[in-house]
């Protein structure tokens, strides 16, 4: 490749083009095969975790279903009724709403979107419903933020509408 003679406009344009190309390459994220595999693994693990939570719900095991949430006063629950902050507060809300575990119904869902948004964070959106004795008890769309904490995936925030 021939470099234009120094001191010309052509040289300045050439150097500017090289610099811009170098900067553009330096700041372009490169996704490696291993990163793509890790991302696929993260979304697969979160899907399995949600399946585990639904299975616990359908067995009437509210405490096991709640074990998939981040057990922290900073866990956030958002619904039509407003917000609730704190794992214990959300558990108490569910216990109040489902004093009779046989009224928890059958929980099903349909995935709408899943995306890894960070090295240890996955955003999951799905349509859900709970049927009780063949009739829809409740349902809507949920968006959850899952984070890997202490080696396991937990829901740190959920918006259910």
C-alpha cells in the first residue's frame, strides 16, 4: 500500500481514514464463540429455572416457588396493584392471596422474549395464566430480570400485568 507524500491534503485524509478505522475497530464489540455459547447457556438455564418455579407452583408449594426469587429486601415486585419491595413482603402477599393452597391453580406460560443483557443477567418476557378448575383465574404478561447470584439464577425484579 502506497502512502501519499507527507504534507499534502491527501496525506491528511489518508491518516484520518486510518485513524477512524482503527478507532472503530477498537470499540467494536467482538463476540467470540465461547461468549455465544455462554449466552445460550444462560438463557437455557433461566428457562429451566422458570420451569422449576412453575412446577413448584403447580404442586401448591408456594415456598419452593418463592425460592426462585432473590431473597432480599431489595427484590422488586410490580403489578396492577402497585409495587412491593422485599422478598418477605412478596411472600406474605402470596400467602395472604392463597391461604388455601388448592386455590393456587394450574400455572402455564408462553415465552415471548428472552435476552441476555449482561454477563450474569437475563431479561425474560412471557404470557402467563393460572387456571382453576378449568376457568382462568388470572393472567397477563410478565417481564422478569434474572441474575446469577451465588451460583444460581434468581428473579430480582418482576413486572406482572
